[in-house]
């Protein structure tokens, strides 16, 4: 193990821990003011950010990264404006810290208050998306947490540039600059070292591919809130408005295929499959989607789609590839999603309210939709400003993690000299 790197990360984690205690005393007004200054700084420094991002893009091209990854990696005036707007909107959100969750008055006169409080130090390990750097800094500071960021090597220059701009802003605010930390090295050993800092870091949130998530879960001595793969499914019922289903399924697959809330599997009820599939698949093919169908799908489409394998229905493609299966009932849809899905986001298209309710009650996923695209599972779209990640866990946080999910609670007990007998 690299001793110098270990000492650097320990020093960073200690500083973040000290800063996290100071964050509890920073007012909402001062936090908001800092976020608004950060937003202005991103716009003012966009030429610098874009020039640093070009270094990452050049390396990505050289290593033949996928089109989807390069899209996630790219910074331009539009994406930087979006990052700045995210900080502005986070500043405008209600501060969750200090919220009174419950009051209990005991017969002995004790007054107990359950109050929302920051988690402390949040470690975020992520890949490819430079905007995560500013989004997570904004959310963590607004919720009075300190944050340690470790981005992927593919966004090394971009992450460092964004972090530098935002850190410089903090030096002119009432928030300690030590409240935000970036592990600014490409050495993969740095992740392993960070995952062992349970004395100083309270929670780890990994955002990335399955390999990264698995590594973090297996090696962390710190509690992990994980964002597993986004294998999202849409079920087109025999009671669906088929025109609506076409729009929803097309959007969920094509609008941005390389993201975790894109549709990867489409289930179609056999009673409408002959009417729905030919036109739907024609639209997908025109958009460049490679369709892999079950035998029943291929029969309906006269073999004009590839044969789906069993593995295709367990795969997060993150690309213009779609697995399609014809099924017989709502029960089949629920069983398929609970067995093959990733408990992220799934949808049903139906006009039948009872069927919709049965779907919502029976499917075990963080976000469920009736007659809407799965692409809405996003902190911004949910009104959270942004998200630190989308949790597929069930404990503490589930779905998009916004400000409230970055808090815990404590009990404040007020007495007048009571003692226990």
C-alpha cells in the first residue's frame, strides 16, 4: 500500500470530519449564499472548465470509449449552465437540518424532540460524469455535511477543474473550505484507502458500473448506500392506450440510452402484441435501436429482430439495445420484473386503475410509474435540485437521494432535574 497516499487521504478525512462539526453551525442563509456564489463562479470560469474537459475527451477518444460514455463526460456551455442552475435550485430548496420530526412529552416531565441532523462526512465515489462534482458538493453543503469526492480517471481534469473553482469560492464564505475534499489522483489504490476511513467518514455512496459498486461493497468498512444497475422495465398491458405506450416506450429507450433510468426491457401483453409491436419496433429500428426479441416476438415480427438470450433480460445495456418479451398477464410482468429487474425504476402502461394499483403494490422497486416514462427517476425531475445517487437499497435511503436522504436524526431530551429510579 502507498504510504504517502494513505497519509494524504487520512489527513483529508480528518479535515473533513472537523469541518463537518463546524457545518452544523452554519446558517441556512450563509449556505445559500455560498451556493449562489458557486453557481456564478461556474459560469465565470466556463472557458477554463471546457478547456480542461477537452483533455479528458481527447483521452477518451484515444481509448475508444463508447459514444454514451463520451456524452456523459462532455462539458459545454449548456451543461455548465445546467450545473450552475442546479446549485441555484439547491439554494432555493428548504433546508432539512433542524426540522422537528416528532415531539414526545413523558409523564415524568421529560420533553423529547426528534430532530433532523446532518450525517457528517459523506464519501462519494463516481465515474465519468463531471457534473456530479458540483451537484454533490451543493447537496452536501446545503444539508450541512462535509464531502469527500473520488471521481474516475476518465474525468480527472474536469473534476479537478470544477472542484478548484468551487473550493476557491468557499474561501470567501463562512463555510470552511475543508468541508469539500477531492481525492485528485488516478491511482486506484486511493479508493481502497478511502473505503477504510471509517473513523472519519460516515457513509459511502458509489455511483458507477457494476464492477465499481461490487468493489466498494466488498471492500468498505464504512456503511454503503449503493446505486446498483438500472435494469428498468416497462410493461405494456392489454388495457393500455397503445399510442401513449408508443410515446412512453420510445422516450424511455431512445431519449438518453446511456443512463440508469432508461428502459432496457419491454414486456408486451400477448393480446395487444400483434397490434403494438410492428409499429413500435419500426420506430425503434428507425432510431437505431437493436431489438432482441423472444420467440413470440420474433414470430409476430417475422424474424426481423435478433433472437434474445436469457442473459439479455438480465442486462443493463446502457446503449441503443432493447430486450423484448411477449407475456400473458400482469402476474407474468410482476414476476419477471421482480426476478430480473434491479429494483430501480419500472413502469406499467394501462387504463385500468385496479391493474395499476396491483402493479404498484407488487413490484419491489424504488420508483414505480403508471403511464409515464422511467426517465423521470432523477433528483432534478423529482424536485430535489439534484441527487447524490439513486439508491436501490431499502435502508435509510431509497430512490433519488436529495437533501433529506443526506440527513439522519438525533433525540434532544429536555429535563428539569429528573433522575431515573
